C-alpha cells in the first residue's frame, strides 16, 4: 500500500477536523517511527496514532499498536531548538486489514478510552454526518500523504 491515499475531512459547523493520510515524513516523534496513520473514536473523540513498519503505509496483516501522542514540547538538542512529541501505548493492538479503508471503521475493537465497540474510525465519507455536532455534513478533499 502506498501513501497516496487519505483525505482531510472537515465540519463547517463545529470545526471538527480529521486527517486520514498516512504520514511518512516523521521527524518529531519519540520513539522514532517510520510512518503512521490516525484513527479517531467517534464516541469520545480521542485521536490515536498508529505507527507503521514502513514509511509507505501498513502491510496487510501488520500488527498495529494504537498510541496517543503528547502535545509538542520545545527542547534544545546539540545547540538547536527543536520540538518533539511522545507516543504512549494505549493498550490496544490490531492486525491491519486493507478493508479498514473501505469500511471506514475498524470493526470489533473497543476504544481503550471509552470502551465503546465499533467506534474507531480511520476515514470518513464525504457527506457523512459530523460525529461531533451531528448536525452538519462532512466535506473532504483527497490529498497525497
């Protein structure tokens, strides 16, 4: 799977924003990762980072660990100011399936934060009702990750 999939989804009503791209230019996350995709729980709105073994996206059957990510923090490394974010394991693992994209949701998994099942989402459809405000349709645009 290449990184040429994903989209940026927005709600014009409440400002909900979700990026489903696979990111492969990762410089500021500790511990170092090659790439990641994101998931969000549509019940509690916790956003998760899913590190991947390849910078070009997860392979079918790859074991994926769900992590949360800290806010960026400033620090000085070798005399240079830099920012970094830290991953923390959320206690949930799953085997990646390409069907996650076609179904948009990751079936049969419970969110490790709110414990609702079937609410972990990797992508939204254009026109889907916003999961946060439940009043406006989502708009999205394809983008290259």
